[in-house]
């Protein structure tokens, strides 16, 4: 009954979009405000592509067929290295420590997996102009992938956007609009999206629900690659830098899918590292759809919102959350650099998080840990504050 896989078209295995909270299955669509029922109830939650079944996974070439929109771009996203760091493992008293390094992606971050997936969706539904609210990696990534696909792109940003990112976005031919505040960026994207002019890659809903579900779908590939690269020594614990938890959720969902397909019997715990307490406050009893003020120079992670994605991912993978200090993250950035990896400060928080989880005895001596490093450090300006 189901047709063959066609790259650039929805997967024949895609059965709809399922709310990650109430579990209701909706027809295939974008749902920028998440599940309509949960939005009406005042407890917003994203929807995610739902699959009637999952195909086999014998190698990297099979990963494209696990996506809502099967395929890959011409820019070469994904298949990033898993790097052993035995000296750092010994320093932390661990059996094994590895880094899944997303910096080798085409524009230097994990956002390329999202952009590639989003472009396939956008082309299928005839979108002409993509939009992203970003002051960094997401904007540069979407600008590149839009250029490669021949689509228009608007990056709505704030005045403090880094010079390297601004130059890359401009050279890719994307339009930059500077909004007076992070919140104003979302208002602008919302207005143009509602008029049907822009197709958004990132969240603009308040309370937040996470990025475009077809973009988040692309992040599941990190879990699939980790599975293929570590079949003989699978990780027991994975640590992920977290803002609105697209990445955390994508990795957790990828592992859940591997379990559903019978490929993984024991799930790794997937932990969140955040720059100041947000998810931590929610787990201590606050509503996840509140406002969480905090200051951090880690721009890629410094939002004031929590999404239900974060809660779902931590429950799904029995993970913990830690909020290392900026000083601890700075020290971790140096430690990774001394091991040969110059990473964005927002990525180094994963190693700072490991330190905190060791101190709390959440991660034990016999653990095999993977840190997700999201971006290299070359694009980052010196901190302003
Ligand atoms: Zn729902």
C-alpha cells in the first residue's frame, strides 16, 4: 500500500504529526504553535513526525530514510566524527569519554542537520522564502542551505550579532533584519508567517514550543550516527548543551526510535547542561511555560524560555539537568582546546556539565560518556560582558 521512498517527498512511513505531550495524532502539517489541543489548554507542546514503522539501519546510507523527508543536501551535512579523549577521560576518572563533534558540518554547527531537513519540507510545499530568528549558528546555517537550494532567506537578528556570522549571512545572499530585542524578533517572524510570506525555521510562539518540527526531525540523525559508530561500546550517558532543547529532544527521540526498531535494548541517559537554572526550576516544580530570567554570555543558549521538549526528553531518557557556572564552562573550553578541540563556549558547557554530574555522582566511574559539541569556536566574538 505504501509507495517507495522518494527523496524530497514525505516518507511513505510518515503517518502524521503526533503531539509529544497529549499524544494526539494530527495530519501532516507544520503546527507553528505546536499541538492545537495543548495550545488551547495553555500547556503548549510541539508535534513531531510519527512513523508507522521504521526501516532497517545497516549503515550511514540508511539514515536518510529514517527522516520525515528522506534525503540529504548537496552540502554534506552529518556523518560527523566521534572522537575518543582518553586523557580527559582519565582526568575525570571515567572508563571512556568521547565527543560527537558537530563542528565539521558545512557551516560549522549541528544546525545544518536542521536546515537540510527544513529545506526539503519547504521545497515540497512550494515555499519561496525561509525565515529564522537567530543571532548566530542557525542564521548562518539557514542562509547557506537556502542559497544552495535557490530559496530566499530572512535572518531576523539583534544588533549584537557577531561580525563573522553577519558577513557569512550577507555573502550567502540572505536578508538581515535587525530587531530591537530577542522578543521583537519573534513578533516579526510571527507577523510575516501569519501573512504567508515567510516559512519559519525557528520558534516564534510564546510560550515557546521549539523549532519547526521538520527541522527538529533532522537532529534525530545524531543518535542514529552514534548508534552506528558505537555498536561495540555504546554510551551509557550523553550530555547535551540546552536552550529550548531541540537538540536534546532530537537525540532522545532518535534513541527512542532505535529502541522501537529493536536495535537498542538499553537506552543511554541523556543529560541537559544549561547556562543558568531554567529546566532545573521546572523540575523543582515551576510551570515549564513560564519566563526564566538569567544572564549568560553563552549566546547560543541564553534564552528565557523552557519548552515541553526538554521535559519530554529528560523523562524519555532518564536524564538529569545541570547548570554549570560561566567560569566552569570557560575552564572546560580550555580543557577541550588542550585536547585539540577549539569549541564554541556554548558547546564547552557539556564538559562543564560532566564535571558537575560527576560531583553529584549521577555519572559513575564505569560510565562511557559522549559529549555533544555543537559548534567550533572560530565564529565566536570575544564576550562582550
Ligand atoms: Zn497535545
